[in-house]
C-alpha cells in the first residue's frame, strides 16, 4: 500500500522543477539546438506536447539514473513518434478521434473522475471483447483504420495524459492515473485471438514507459477469486515493462457485493471520501454506470 500512500500526497511541481532546474536547463538547451534543425512536423509535435519544464521533469523523475544525453534521446524518440501521429493525438486529446472510438467499442474501460489529487479510470476486463478485437488486428492495421493496434491503444494513453496534464498544471501537483482493474466475469480460457491482443498490451506497456513517463501512478486489481488474481498477475508480469509491473497492487479486502471502501488502500488516497459514491454500480458503487463501462460482450440488465 506504500504506492497508494505516495499518491495521496502528489509532489509539488514547482518545487520538483526547482530541485532539477540545472538539468532541465541543460536538456532545454540541447533540445533547442535539435529543434532548430528538425522537420516542421517534429517542431509541431514539440509545440503540441508541449515540451516545457513540466514535460521534461517527468522524464527526469522516471529515469533518475540517466544523464542529459540519454534523457534527450528519449525525448527525441517521443517527438518522432508524436510527429508520426500528430493529428490523431490532437483528436484523441480532444476526445474526438474516430479511430480511438472504434477501439473503445471493444473495451470496457472508462473515466471515473478526479479524486485525491489523481485521475481515476476503471476497466472491467471480463467485459472486454478481446476475441473479436483479436480478429480485427489485420483490419485495424491494413484494411480499415490504417493504424497499428498498439498505436490505437496509445491514443487512449494520450487521452488520459491530457486529463492528467491539465490537472497537474491547474493544481501545481504531479498528478497521475489510478487505474482500477475489475476481474469479475474474466474467463481463464485464452484463445489465439485473445493472446494476440495480450501481446499488443505488452508492446503498449513498454511504449507507454517511454512516451508517457510518470503517467500511471498505480494499478489496483479488484477480484474476489485468488486463483484468478494469480493468473491475471502472472500475465501482467510477463508482458508489462518492469516500471509498470512495479506499480500493480491487489486490493485484498475486495469481495463481490462488498462496497469499494473495503479496500484499505483507497483510504490512503483520501480518508474522508466516500468511495461508494465514486464507484459505478458495476463495481459495487452508487454511481450510474458510464456508457464506457457497459459490457462489450452482451447487453447488461
């Protein structure tokens, strides 16, 4: 629960930037030279990100052992990727990306709101339509959307990043995502199509570590079945980047039919908040289920 405890008191951005001022200035100087000779699309990507002190300090905090040259290379790689998808990233950040909406029609994942200084998302893994999504991988990259499925998932990260970044700038705090994974209805049968999507998840996890440092604060797994927990965690450990895996915890007090506040870790984020009023009904809460959390497999009653 130490990971949740740290999230309860987000770092003050202005103070963190002050601590790393010298390194930030060095990186800014190198990037200024780099951008002066870069293509227009990379310059546009840098402006849209935007590559400023807040953007740079996220890389410093995520890679404390890296020198200036290594950090600059990582930021350059990120800018090159962002330039290749710039229009789609802009659309995703403004929640108007049709290619992202197509992906979301197969995922049971939704935004819950801002609580305890962080941005909350929930995903009901047992209600994703991964078998069908696995069938559509070729369509997504070649025949239809013209976009690799991994990049489509990264558009989801962009949408989340925009919410976190806006909250960070508004509050002067290093806000992050709290991702809640609910495992009810998850099948332990992994067919070929599901495995293809799981492999994409692994690719996305590793790219997120580079392109979106300091985005994920913690992933909380909710399940009343210990065996299912173990299998889910085993898969996560196999495909996730080490940094992402180290941010996953299990809410051991959660049981089906019991209110979310039974998870002691949530109290570390905000001891005064009634978590039942935060969670949707599908997760034992009191709020109506947002459309994004409706099952993609079959209509819910």
